[in-house]
C-alpha cells in the first residue's frame, strides 16, 4: 500500500507490483461494453483499487502492444522536453479545456492535498 509518511521521498512506503490490483476488462468488452453485471464487477474492482492502493493495472482492454509502445514513446519524448516548453502547455493556463494540460512537479489540482505531487504529468480527458 502506498502511504505518505512525510515529505521526504525516501520515507514513502511503496506498493510492490504484487500488491497493485489487476482489473481485467475482457468480460466487460465481451458483454458489449454495456450496463450489467460485467460493468458492475469492473466498477467495483476499480473503486476498490483507487480507494486502497491508488494505482491499478488494466488487462483485457483491447489496446494493442504497438499502441501501448507508441504511447510510452510519446510520453518519454514529451517529458524529455525542456521545462519551459512543457510549461507552454500548463494545465488551466493555456487554451486547453479545463483540467487538461501539463502539471509540473510539486504541483496539484483540487482537492488540494497536504503535500504536492511527487510526479509531473500531462493530463488528458474527454470533453463533456
């Protein structure tokens, strides 16, 4: 379980790979991605993972290995850019929809946590 024990990253407790839940969406996709038992099962597993560990693995999602590799390559490229270039895409400062964009290291979004994030991110979400 990931527990924040202080602001020093060396004092953080991290979940082992075996402790991080795996949610298999194969049944949900096989059922046509509609409402019903498969959706309820996946939702319950996701809720539990988010409330207990905060991270999870997803399998049975239908995304190809090539698409996953391309996503990791794009993330590696983006996060390797100079900070000034990434700040040009800063969340809620640029033309992107609210809550979308670059979130620098030691920053946060609402609700404000006790301590800032220990990671940087580029957040993408679908428009409503």
